[in-house]
């Protein structure tokens, strides 16, 4: 824990999103409110021989609309998504880097996988034409930290630069570590979030071989978190970026403040490489750590944006974790998973879900688990289904759980001066 004298308040002043249901925050949130499902049959390659035939692909994205053509050509799709979302977030925050100390403005942008596209493409060249034909830029195109690097280059962010790779928890960890960096005085501004583009033959094939993906061919019944008929997650893609800022710095420049980050907790299950701890103890500890830092009780949390992947193990074990962390108050909190609409965006998931949490606070609207029809015995919490709920929301918690046992929880609060 950082000493009380060292802690600085951290607020969110800008947001940007590229998602399967909209290529801006406004489009994304409108899609959420309309319960739009961005899942359909895979178009990136012929998936007819694959067990999983559905994905939540980004639609109508053209990098040239967001950045210089030459710049775009030197980036793989996951980096393009990150730069596009970061551009929206920085513009939304009204940041002018000419007025800032560039060394106090950093990046914390994660990707769980980087570019499988580049690896597949160049591996094919290796096999067919030999090693001399491999693209000299393969490595800087492919590696996961290039999303953070490209965002920093594009916007002149010379401060602390991070790429936290914790599988499906990467996006939440990226936001959380950006928060920590400002809280401790290492930065005044952190452009934070996650990005992913893994709808590729090896990406889909690999997760399907693991039996992690849904084999459903009905887009409305494929990603159905907490439903008794859930059968695996649906691969999603895109990016979510938030501008985090030290409160006094934001106030001094007259920035609009969306919400405040008040708690961040992490843990590891130390149990299994793909399955969460069966009793939920690891994820529960991350939630408890976040609540302790935020100075809130379980009864204070109005809404949980759950990791909710639509796999049997995750939804059951995350439910157990919420019960452990919240006790009897677990039955009084509203729970839903944005993955019911955008699929599982892997390293981008937590960041996009953090944006959904900010909008939940702003609009006083809790979205449902779209497609949820019936739960089962242990899944007996208040998973929102059917219509969304219009309700005043002060505190929200966002959870992310990743392969390797990584758990991360973050708490956002309605901003009060």
C-alpha cells in the first residue's frame, strides 16, 4: 500500500473505444443500451472447418480514418485499434500536449497476445520462401508492447510506459497500474487501457482446441454469461482507452471529470493455468483488496461488471468469489457482463468494461446480461436480465480474471469535488 501522504486522487477525463458494436464511445454505449449483440459468423477467414464459427469482430474500421497512412502501415491491427481509441480519448479529455510536461504523461496500454496475424503471415513465408523473405519488421509489428509504444509515439507521451500482460486481466491491470502511477506521483496523466485483435486461424483454433470457445452457431445464444446453457466464450476484439489524470491537474486545466478511481486490488489463484480457483478465493481477495483501498463496504457497491465469460468454470467460480468477498451483501448487488454483447475482447476486455462502468455511473443505467434466460443452482445472485435498470449508481466494481490465475478488480466512484 502507498502511504497516505503519497496518495493522490485519480480521475478519468477522457475515453475512447473501438468495439464490435461501435467504433467510438458514443456508438459503443448506444449499442449497449440497445442490447446490440456484435457477434456473427467469422469473416476474416474461412472457419467452416473450425469448431468455433462465431466471433465478435470490429466492423467498418479503416485505420486511415484515424492516423497517417504511412503510420498505419507500420502497425498491426491491435496497435491500430489502440491508437484510434487513444486519439478519441485524448481529444475527449481536451488534452493539448504542447501545454503539458511530456515526461509526466505516460502510457499503460496492454495486449494479451499482440499480433498472431503477423506471426501466421511471416511463418507462411518462412515455410514457402525461406528465412530471407521474413519481413524485417516482424518483431516490432508482433510484440505486445507495441500498442503502448505506438500510442506514446503518436501522441508524444514521454513518461512512464507500461504493457501489463496478464491474459484476460490485462486491460484492468493496465488501468489499475496507470492509476497507481499517478497516485504515487510518477505521472500526472496516464493514457491507459487495452487492445486485442486475435480473430485469426491460430487464435480461434487454439482457443477452440482448449475447449474454451462456444461452438454455438446462434449469435444470440453464444455468449450468454451465467446462463445454464453457456458453453464457452466468443472471441472479441477491439480497444478501450481511458485518460487518467491527477485530480488537481485535471481541475487546473478545467477538464471534464467522468468518474474517480478509488480502489484497485490484485491477486493470483496459484491454482491452475486456465481454471480459476474452484472456491473463488483468489478473485475474492482481489475484490476485497479493492474495497479496502476504496474504503467501502460490500453494501456500498451498487453494481459489479463481472468478468462473466460464459464458460462453465468462470461464471460458477466468479459467483463463488463474489459470495466470499461480499457475504450476505452478494445478494443485494446488481451483476452483469458486457461480454454478452461484445464477446471476450481478451486484453482489451477490462478496459472496455471500465468504460461501460463509467457510462453506468454517468447515465444511471445498468445493462443486462443480454441473452440470459435461466441460471442454475449455485448461480443465484442478482444477474440483471431482460431490461436494463435505470438507477442512481455511486460505486461500481469491475472484475477481470486471466489464464495463469491473475485476478484484478477496480472500483470507480461517482465524482464528488
